[in-house]
């Protein structure tokens, strides 16, 4: 079932220092604060709504998110100035489709901000490595216990990797973080729509 579009704002706030595993000198990560701005029953109006929202110095950006059966269906992210950042559409990221292994608008070597949920709920700086590839998934399968529990082989993992997760960018974090279960590795998969241009962010401590 298709749900209304939800409008959210991404702000940053101080992170618990205990969650920082390591960092490049001068680099800072933040805890993610998601500010809801209501629902939109006409998806085409989301950009108009977002253009009227007032960003703060700690605003990274905005998103309009529509789910279908509790899965991401269409997610568009916007920069703090209201300009479009990136868009995900369900079903466009499998082999043979136009967006298969679509590259981010950021190039390898670019410094970016990344939003990561998956038990972290953080915003961290990173360096773009490139788009997610099947080779990366196969190498990850060889070392990732959770993937080995969920899939019988690397081939199965590649074949059944969810559409939403396929639309990802590989990033080298400049601040490596941990949650209560795991630590970030040397590289991290980040949803393409949650990779933002790097800018200075200001937080009240």
C-alpha cells in the first residue's frame, strides 16, 4: 500500500564521544536529529513545501519519503537551500534498468557528508570511493558474518540484494563510529540519496 509522502529535515547535534572509534585530525561526526515537517498527500508538492522551510546552521538537508508496504518507494533528498540532491525510485536499480549501478553525482575522491541509519543514526564526513558493485558485495560476503547468515552464497547475496540497498555509494569514513553492535569498517555502504555535499555545520553545544 502506497503511503503519503513524509517531509523530514536532517539536523546535526553533538555525538557521544564514546561512539567515536577513530578520526582523521580535524574531522567531526554528529548525531542525526530528524525533524518531521508533516505529510504531503500530493507528492509533486513536496519541493514547494520544502522551499518554504527555514534551514538552520545545523541543517544538513531535507527529504521527502514515500513508502510502499513499509519499503522505500520514492525518496528525494534536498540540500539545505532547497535544491535537489538526489532521488531514489523503487525498481530502477536491478540489472538491465536505467539506474543499475548509477553513479553518485559525487566523484571518487570527493569529500561529502553521509547520513547513516542502520542502528547508527549519524552524520559523518567521508571520501567517495565509487558506486556499489557486485565485486564489492562478493568481497564483503567473504568477511561479513551477517551476510553469510542471510545468504547461502555470494552469488545469492548479489542476486537477492534489495533494490534500495543496491542504490548505494561506497565511502571511506573520515570518522569511524560504532554502535552497540558493530564498528564501521574502512569503507561503508551509504544510500546514494543520503550522500550530501560537504559544507560547514554549526552546532550549539
